[in-house]
């Protein structure tokens, strides 16, 4: 996550218009200058509790491509497990991103906070075996017991 001046030189795959996002109250605004990773629905217990719903819709984004453009002082973090932090608005509680010490080059953006149009569609359910018993997955997307096979490698 960065708040400093960014490199504006053209970069392959990063010259598309940026994605913009914000929290519910508008105190935090961010931009993503780069590609969104695959959108996945995470059903792990921590994501369900942090989101207050059946799953979290997330996309991995290069940390160098993510930037808070307003409201950095409103961004709080909670270490939900060792080395994993969930960053959220301290005013309205909107989850914005999560970070992991073990994967410092990426942040996982909460897709529901994007204000820009997103053409990509969800690609999979992860931690599907931990899904809420009251929720039935019916969309035909692949369901993985933990993370997607490509990320597990």
C-alpha cells in the first residue's frame, strides 16, 4: 500500500485507465493503476465474520499499483491472524484491503468497494468447505477447499 508519489513512466499492462474505489462514508478513496487479479469469493470463517455475509469478493492487486488518494488517516488495520491485516475505514467500517507479511508485493482488494466499472467476472470460490451452512453455491464456478491451485503452488 502506498501513499507516496508514484512512477508515471509507461509500463506494460499498466496503462489502462485506473480503477477507483472508496469506503461507504467516502472518507477513504483509492485507485488501482494496473490489472485486477482474478476475482474470487472467499468463504473462510474470518472473511465471513469480517464482511458480515456469506463470503468476501476479493481480487489480488500488485501493491505498487494500489494507492490511497484521500483519507489515509481514516484507514485502520486489524491483525486477524499472525501476519495478516485487514484494513478498513475507522469511521464507517468498510473493509478496503487485506495484506499479508508473507506476500508483501500484493494487496487483496474488496471488490465491493470499487466505484469503477469492472468487466472481469468472478473465477472461483475458495475455502468452499468452510462456507456458511445456510448458503448454497449455485453459480457453477469452481469450488476449492482452500485457495485456487495456481496460488497454492
